[in-house]
C-alpha cells in the first residue's frame, strides 16, 4: 500500500527549501495530492514555491496556507524560512479541491454535486483568511451545503500576506480539499484553557459588550470568578483569562474560547471577541499549561484508540497561543504528540484560529488522522 510521507525543512531561501523537500520526497509521480504549509517569511514567494513543487515533483494538487509557526511530528519552527509538507497516497478520484469560497458557494456545490453524492463526501480540510469577517457564516454554510459536512483546519497566520493554497495561491474566505467517504479520517480537538467558576447567563449586552451577567454587573461576576488576587490587579488578566462560550447541545462540554478585549471598571462592563445575545451562557477560563498537556494527551490517546488500525498520516492545526507560548521553546507540544502518536508522517501550522466541525475556535489544537 502506498504510504504517506512528510518533510519539515528550514533553510536560507525558498528554492533551497524546495530542492531539499523534493530530494526527501523522492519519486512522487504517482501521487496526486500534497499539503504544504509555508512560513510567513516565504509568503511573498508562495506562487513560485507552489509552481516549483508541482513542476518538479509531478504532484498536480497542492493545498495549504501560510503560518507564523510550522510543525511536524516532534518538531516546531518559528521566525525563519520553513516548509512543512505531507504527501498523501490518494488517487485523483478520492478528493476534490475547494477553490476560494468567499460569498455564494452554490456554484461550487452544484458543480461538485454528482461526485459528492457518488462518493458520500462530507469531510473537508479547509484554510481561511484572517481578514474575512464572514468566516463563521462561511463555515456554517459550507457544512450545511455538504449535508452536515465536518470541517477541520485553521486560519492562515502571517505578519503581512496570509495566503492560502488550493491548486494555486489564493486568498479570502475559505479554500481546501474535500475527501471521498472511502477515505478513513478521524479528528479530535484539545483545549488550551481550563474553565474556572461556573456557568452564567448574559442578561444584558450590546454586540460584544456585556453589561450584566445573571442580572448583576458583568465585572462584579467576573471578579468573583477569577479570584481576589487577580481582581485587585485587572491588568494581569490579559492573555491569561478568557471568556468561554459553552456550545449548546455538546455532549463533551465543549466551549469556544474568546479573548477579553476590554474592561470598563467605572461602568462594570466587559468586552469580548465575539458577538453576544441576551440569554447566552458564558463562563470564564484561564490559560493553563499543565491542563493543556493533560487534555492534549487525553485527546490523542482517545483518538488513536478509536481507529481501526495504526494511523498512516496526520495533520495538526494548533493555535499561535499554544506551541512555544504554552508548552515551552523546545517543540514541547509536537514532542508530546510524537510520544503519544508514534512516527506518523505529519504536517501542520500554528493558526490564527482553528476549525473543527463548523466552528471557529481559539487556543485549541485540531488533530486529523488518516488511517
């Protein structure tokens, strides 16, 4: 059986990186699809890189994006030119490329309908544009257009040019690849924040500004939940305490982590990085390295146990707030994945937001296994 292969290379320039990657990939003339993630240092050369890899490898289809950090099994790289690639063994009829979808996606859904229905295709790996304000709606629309499709992936991250790759360099909205139902794919999500306090209900708000929680001033409830030490110095909560929005109907207690973007101590208000409506549940969470390690181990071990056999290839999309910022400088997150997963070919990147099912997450890791 044809196998997966992966490479993760750092080097001085894009051509040197491509030549090293091609040498390690070897003969790939029978391969049809590869994932490629580029360090944002290389964003301006994305088109040259994709053309070069396609022309010199013989692999016709490439999917991926730019990231401010890249990863492979047991290794992470940041702030230097790098490429992470996963070459797949899939045939031409095992997938369909999803071009940029940034508005009405009916044309692509109609064009792919016969293949999708014939192959029971509902699982897609997608990448998004961090500048798109429509991403949550696009994820929902695409999932529904795939009759309950399951989406995994991440939002491109870059200092300047957050390009996506879908058979060519693109941008805006969503792009990626949809897989046939005959491809065995399993996914898991791990949280990087642990819940504190208990669930509350937003009782008055305007857009993303919370006025009252449980009919009390929002800041008053917030201070009680974070504890006296932090409550005395609210400047310490930035990057440490977050809002957690429980997902209705989740049987695993899942939640969306959102940044706290403002505190008004005079009026007792909180502002978070998401739109709210009265009646929504809310809880608070803190960044917690030890809990993040435990939850990552739980996720990987549980996912592997559910597989019919050993995983053959993997993708990992993690948050920029994780990696070296949460697990330490020495590739701590991906070394833990390697310890639990074994020597499985893996590629991935550190994202501006992570995608699982049809939701946009933050401070999470999304692992996708092919078996």
